[in-house]
C-alpha cells in the first residue's frame, strides 16, 4: 500500500518518521514538472517585485513599475486557474469555480494592461466610468460566482 494520500489534486505525505524526507522528495519531483517550474518562477518574480515596491528604490519609476510589473503576475494566475479548470480529476463544480476564477483574473489582467497602455503608452488617463472600469468591475461577480 502506498503511504502517500491524495486529495484528488496533489499528494499529501503522511505524518511521522520520514515524512520530511517524503515531503522533500515530493517537492523535488514537483519542481521537475513544468507546473512546478512555472510556480517557482512566479514566486521568485513576486518576491523580487515585492522587494522593489517596498524598498523605495527608484521612486520616480514606482508608478510605471507597479502598472506594468503586476500584469505578468495576474496573467500567470489566470493561466494557472485555467489549467486547474481543465483538470479531469476534479469535480465538475470545482472545475467550474476555477473557470470563473480564471475569467475574473483575466478581467483584472485586461483592466491593468488597458490602464497601462492608455496611461503610459498613449499618454492619457481614462476618465472615470470608462470601459476600463467596466472590465475591472467584471472581475467581482465572476470571482463571487467562483466562490459560490
């Protein structure tokens, strides 16, 4: 009998003697996959992004950096949620929740990208109650549907 339990999405090592070694082995095996490497890259990117935001270096580029550097984080989260929504081992309700979460993150990504392009590349700030606001606001009911 295999001592590793599964939740349907990932293995859970048993507690007790050797569980740390089992966890390290599982982590090493997971990091060998494309998903594991992608997740590690996203965590590293987020750590560098957060360190830059909170360090106070290059304050003249803070707004520009905050506008553009969070787009890859949101896009990768939307992609990861989309991949999770296509996992056949998950229950239909769980896959539907991931699908709605993916759409909500896509709305946030699109809104941020649209804001960055209009403000920094085209040189104008979208007015209040613009289409960008509608895209941003579209994320909320989608995320609510994901949580239901």
